C-alpha cells in the first residue's frame, strides 16, 4: 500500500526520501539569502505542524524565486515526502510541462489512458505538487486545461503545492486562473541564489583534486 503510494507519487529519484531537516540554510553564501531560506524552512515546518487546519481550508504553498537552482523543488518535495510518509496523504509530483504533455498524449489513438482519466487523477489526488508552473507555453488550450484542474481542486479544497520562477501575480496566465492559484496557496519566497551552481562547483573542485592527485 505504502509502496503503491510511493510509486504513484512519482517523486524524482534525486529527491527521494529528502527531509525538511536536511534542507540546509548555510549553503547560501549571502547572509540575507540564509535568512530567507531559514524563514521558508520555518514556514514549511509550521505548515506541517498545522497541516490539519490548512488541509481543511485547502491551502497549499507556492515556492518562488526568479533564480534557478535556489531549492524550490527541493523544499516542495521534502514537504511532499512528509505528507506522504508521515501524514499518509496521497501525493503526486509532476512538472507543469509533463502534465500538459501527458494530457496531449491521450489525444493519440494508441494512448493507454484517456484525457478524462488523467484529469480525474490529477484533480482528485489529495496533494498535488506542480513543479515549475509558468514555464509552459501559454495558449487558450493550456489555460483551459489548467483552469479546469485548479478550479476543481479549489472547489474541493484539495491541497496544491507549486514551485515557480515567477510570483503568482506575474504569471502569464489569464486572470481567472491566477486568481484561483492566489486563493489556493500561501506564497513562500525562496532565496535568489543558485545553490545548484554552488554545489556543482564544490563537487567539481573535489573531483578535480582527486584527478590531479591521481587517487581515482
Ligand atoms: N537548501 C538546500 N539544502 C540542500 N540542498 C539544496 C538546497 N537547495 C538546493 N539544494 C540542492 O540544489 C539543487 C537545486 O535545487 P532545486 O532543484 O530545488 O532548485 P530549484 O529552485 O527548483 O531550481 P529550478 O528553478 O531550476 O527548478 C538540488 O540538487 C537540491 O537538492
Ligand atoms: Mg525546480
């Protein structure tokens, strides 16, 4: 049962089992970014603590920062892991691009699933993590699909967690869609610092040292 839920959640391997505790505050170089990270981490801890209440009002979280690699997906997925493993909710992770792609694929005659099967799953799951909302190409079709999903999730007070490079107000979606997202989520500002780059740099430096020392 738990393994089925885990499989269904589809959390990327990179983030499997990651916790809120291991979300580092000190990996940001700038002090003000460490403060923002600390606040974001605390907000997530408080959200988990008060989850029953938030769940009743259907409020999720919206992690945003313009900078890539700042830890948005990392923190959103860590929250998803807690909701899945400790609070025992059904969780589904998907990027907005993959979601639209999966729906589009159902228009193909050989598709295993129908459009309404995918929409039903995405609309009904207890906790939906939509990664990177805003990067998908905008079109009336995209608006219609996303509006249908979020309008229903809002009506049934289902929790949706988003990550984005864009504040909700600045998303290039139509106003009806944006006002649903605003209503469904509490915004969580993430640091404007690329931790991915910092981590890659120190990893590479270490590997470079090993190569130079010839220790393999
Ligand atoms: N605070 C942190 N503590 C530990 N690891 C972190 C932290 N923030 C980010 N990382 C790691 O850095 C990498 C980039 O983080 P992540 O993918 O969450 O960034 P992102 O903000 O979602 O980026 P993008 O905008 O490109 O989607 C990941 O490998 C992640 O595990
Ligand atoms: Mg991300």
